[in-house]
C-alpha cells in the first residue's frame, strides 16, 4: 500500500535522478559556501586551538607573524573551505594572511614604498599620498567593526587601546610607522579614523633632491656649510613639507666626531654612519638618539623638555630636538644655545620672520625677560632659517635660505640669501590638473662679514664660499647638477 510518505520519497528520488552532475554540484556548493567573515572566524579559532606554547610566548612581532602564516596555510589546506568570492585557495590564503597578520584593505598601501601616508576617514573613505599627491584608495573596509579590528592591530604593538575614555591614540606600528587613531565615539558619523605616516627605509640623498629640483648645486654648497661652520639653524615649513628629511641630510655634514644628541617623537632621523657605508660596518660617528613621550603621558618623565635638560649634561656639541612645540622646549633650546651648545630643529611657520616671532612668542610665555632682550638672544642663537614647502604639483622645494644677523628693537634682521620664484603653472588643458609649478631658484643676497669670519674660524677654506660673499648679478644662473662637494677645493 502506497502511503503519503512513500509517494513523497519516490518523488524526491525521481527528482534527484533527473538532475545532472553539474546541478548536483551547484546545489551542494549553495549549502556549503561560507562568507569570508565566517572563514576568518573559523581560521582564527583554528589558530587558537592549534597554537603551541612557543607561539604564545613569542614576543617578536615579525617572527609571530611568520608562525601565524603557517597556521593559516594549514587551516586552508586541511579544511579546503568554499568561500564566496574566492575560487582559488591560494587567493583565500593571501586574503586571510592580509586580514590576520597584516592590515586588510590597506596592506598593499602599507607595503608600497611609493606611498608616504595613509588616511582613513571611515570604512570606505581611504586616501593615500604618493609623490606629494593625494589619491583615492579603491579598496575599503567591510564595515565599522572591520576597521576597528585593523586599528587595534595597527596600535597593538605599542600596547595602546582605543576606547571611549581614551578616544585619541598616538602609537607606532610593527614597521615603525607613526599612527594616530580616533574612536568612533567622537565622530558625528559614528566612525573611527586614522592617519599613518610612513618613513622611507631608504635614506633620501642630496643628489636625489637636486634631481627633483628641491635645491640647486650652489644652494647645497651653502646648506652643507651651515653645520660645518657650527651655525645653529631652524628648518621651517608646513606639515609634510620634508623638514626632517632635509635636516637629516644636513646633519650628515657634521664632523663624525662632533657629539650629536637628538630627541624626537617619534624618532625619524637615521644618523648612524658606518665605516665604508657598509650595512654592518663599525659605527664611526658620535651620535646619541632619544625618543620622547608627549607631555600628557604620565607613564614616563621622558618628555622633550626633560630630555633636553638631561642632554645638556651629556657633553653634546650639537642638540637636535625634532620639533619645538611647548614654551618650555623653546626656553630650554635657547638656554642650550647660550651655554655653548649648537642646535638644529624644525618648526611650523610661514617663513623666516614668522619662525623668529613664533620662537619669541613661545619663549616669552615662560620668561620674564623684556621682549627686546629675548629677541636679541634668539637672533644671536639662530644663524639660519631654511624654509621648505610642498607645492601644488607635489614637489618639495627649499623656497628660501636666510641668515639671521641680529635684531633691531622688536625687528629681527633677516638677510635673505636664496629664494624660489614662481613664474607660472603648467596644467592639463582638458582637466586643468596642475602638472608642474614653473619657477627658478635665485640668489638674492650675500653672506655677512660676521658669518664669513665664523666660517674661516671653523676651518672652512674661503674658496668654498667665496661665491656667496659678492652681491648676486642678474645673469647669475643656478643649476640642478650634483657634484660631490667634498672633492672640490
């Protein structure tokens, strides 16, 4: 007797027999395919379950990353999951590695040496800076939670946490890049954000800067004489204009046996010089570098000001505070200059005079000195102000080099030596996009007699700077050609 149940089974059997093998496979995949997020969760559970004691005790982030990659490969090879959007298991492995050991959609940007900065204003609002230009990054985070997970990974090596009670964090990534992150709680759109400033692993040379027309051959001769003559200087300009990079080039002109102490937050300059420029050669320069903490960090007393005070007791010939920010830092730097030390630093300012006035304003906030006396002391300590800018075409140029010769009342006496003169803008005729800022560097002044004497006393042969002692002429031409200055004269 046929029952309703038997008829139903017969109908299902007939239905399955009528389907071909390909349809069966499609049906199977339909019910076994999982999303990438599910695969990620399963993989993380596999790592947690399989991780041995040595993995858990491993403190080296790079080594732990390699061990994690092995667990991810093991998971994919053993489970062979069918993941939506990933027909190739190799591609799935790479995606899981990027997500678990790297940084998801910004992994390629982190690894690209041409990209200097990564900015994320939300899950789908990611921008990168390359060659001085801002570009939209095509990849994005899945959602807010995905972005928060990557932020935790970015700041995790610094043992920092982003919470509603700590909504702003400054940290370092495993690669040593600087990262600032903010919590979604302080956003009107309820999204987190972060900015990553990358530091090139390859030092920029004076030759490459001349090839990019950042400065001319004669300008470099002057720039290299500033540290050689024990002339303290300030490099000024807006954020991202390349101030630290320029200072790194100039510091390398200092005699290797002149003791240099730098204090940065974070540490960016690579100043160690090795015998024969070999990677593992013996270190030949007397340099000591510190990394300071911010003033509001209660975990350590190693603030910029405290480290500057301590550095003065460590017999420095040169002091290099990475950037002067607080009034106390300005006051300590000036005190160092007045007690026989030379210094170099960076400052956000709009030019030579603006830099001196900002120094004066900050100093007077912690000093009872009359303003005229304070300005005279500052202008006596600072011998040069170098102004560097990032132009609209993405290039970074030294747009002025000025000698500070003294003060007159509340007016600094500035002697401009070089300037960059803009002449026109070359743009795309269809899109009107800026292709190049057209202009030229021009010498506009000569070195003061006082500075010429300082250079001679420092042992610099007059033929090396004689071209800077005469007034500039109209037909004087600047060239962007590298010629090893140390071999001249």
